[in-house]
C-alpha cells in the first residue's frame, strides 16, 4: 500500500510541476512582450522595498482591520505550508509523520501552532467572504468586478477554507487512530484545535478512520498543488510576483513623470544644453507613447500580472469618485488580458500583434485615459507598488504625439505652454501683473 502511495504521489507531483512550469513560461513570455527598461540601480533601496512592502506588507496597514486579517492569512499560508514539507517527504518515502519521533514535544508544539494559524486563516477567510458578499464593500463591486473577477476571489477564499478543514480533519482522525493503537500512527501528543473535530469521527472502525485520514491527506496535498497552479491564472498571482514587483518598482519621487529620452536629448541639443561630445544624432523613434502591449515596458506588464484587484487604487482615484469611467484597477486588468491574448495567439501560430486589435480603444477607451489627473493617488494606494499611471501616460502620449488626438482644450493649453511658457494665454512679461494690481488695490 505504501509503495502504491509513493508511485501515485510522484505522478501527481510531476504532473503538477509540468503544468506549473508551462504556466510560468507563459507569464514570462507575456511580460517579455514589453520593451526593455533598466531597473537594476540602487539595489539597497530595492531590497528594502521588497522586505518592507512585499514581505512586511507595511502599505496594507493604511486600512488596519483588513490588513490584520490579510496578515493572518499571509503568515498562515507561509507557515502552514512548512508542514507540507513533511507531507512531501512522507509521500516520497512512504512514511507517516516522519519528524514526530525525532522532535518529540517540539513536534507537538509545532503542530498545535500550525493548527492555531489554520484556525486564524479559516476565520479570516470567512470574514473576507462576508465583506465581499454580504456587507458588499463598494470597491469589490465596481463595473470591472463582475463575472470571473468576482468568482475568482470567492473561489480562492473557499479553497483556502477547504484546505484548512482538511488539515484539521486529518489531525482529528489521526488522533483517534493513535488512541486506538493503529499501526504506523505514532503518538503526536494532544492536538488542541483538531480535538474539537474528533467527536465527528468517533464510533467509526479503524479501517474507516484510515480511509478518512488518507482522504484528508491526499485532499490537502493535491489541493495545495492545484492551488499553486490555479494561482498563476488568478489575481492571487501577487503571492509570488509581489516580491520581484516591489524590487523593480520605480524609485523616483511620486509625481516625477519619466520623460522620453529621445525627445529630451533632442530638446537639449536644440537649446544648446548638451556639449558637443555628448551630442548623439537621434535615431528613428519607432513610436511615441504606446498603442499596444509591445509599446509598454516589461515592468508595466509585470505590474498588470501582479495586480491584486483589491481596488484600493480605484477607491482613491478622484476621477472615479466623481463618476468618471476611469478605474486604475481596470487599466491593469485590461493590460493583463491583452498580454495574455497576444501570448496565446503567438503560441498557437496566430496573428499575434497583427490581429487588428490594440490595447488602446479595443481594451482601454480614450474617455478613461482623458479622465486621469495624473495625481498619483492610485500609485500611492497600491499595496504592492503597481504603477497604473505609467500605462495611462504612455497611451496618452500616443494619442497626443502620434495621432494629434488630444481634446481641443488640451491643444489650446499645449499651444499656450509653447508660446507663453504657461497654460494661460498671456505673455510671460505680464505674468506678475496681477500681483502688482492686487497690491495697488489695497
């Protein structure tokens, strides 16, 4: 029987590993659709961001209650899965609780601690389900959060609850098997939380208890592997991508918009601000701004795959608050959808980027883009340092610089800046007249 378990376990793990590898390669190809961009400077600051934001979750605590609940789920997810290491060794070696004889009372303490975390995760997930489906927190029910995005969030929470119940059920039946002297079921000491579940299984025969225990064991290990694969298709991909995403995040101050290097160098040369030795003839610029996914940087596409769909960005967006169509969360979701569509098409030998569609217009409308005030509220609100504004600016650059498609009042402002060095239509020499007139009126 142990030999059969070992064979089945290796088959399951191998298949899951292959499926996970294929999905990881798919995501990597999608991100690589973007243009190169260097994010290798200031490694110390980047590691600090990763530790504080991705691991420490310090940006989550702007909303303390959901932050604490999320912390329970996060810590529980990481530490409970340390127990999965024992599952894997037992599955490969055909043993049962291989660490118990060596750790003794420490093993009892650790399993009780893991059970405490499991119950914390269970309670947090139940509260999250209530917040989403009964209290109906507004940011979870914006127009873009229909159908699959809404179902995805609930599926993740329900799956986590089921995995936790599987652990508690396995430990409860294990305790009864130990008490009945079943072979191979070593004494683990009293397990506090799972002992509340033992009355459910009392009265069953040893063979029935073994079936229950093995079913819970298999459900948990297969569930963990399936969960790992499913996460790569889900908004919960941020569990893994939050670490590289925060490491490669923009380190410039909020509000400092990145200029196009080709345009900056051209302007400096025209104004004589570059010494002759630094003047390099400008090469042909392929496209100003971004129309489709390949015009964005790889980091913007990584942002899209990292998006947690939590909606903090949209909740803080002043344009969205005043009823405009702009939703920074939707910008990220649309970018991810377009990247996946192109990657799938290329993999199948399809048209790829030549499919007659583009990120601009087919996914993200000009009305959404024009509503943005570039205030950076969305960037500041994001708990994993995603930058929706970078995508919005790139798309607007294409509209303005390639299509001359800016709204009429914008064009008037651009002309005023070009001629008067200010958004208003009066000469620079008259700029401070209002101050003199105000002073004379006193």
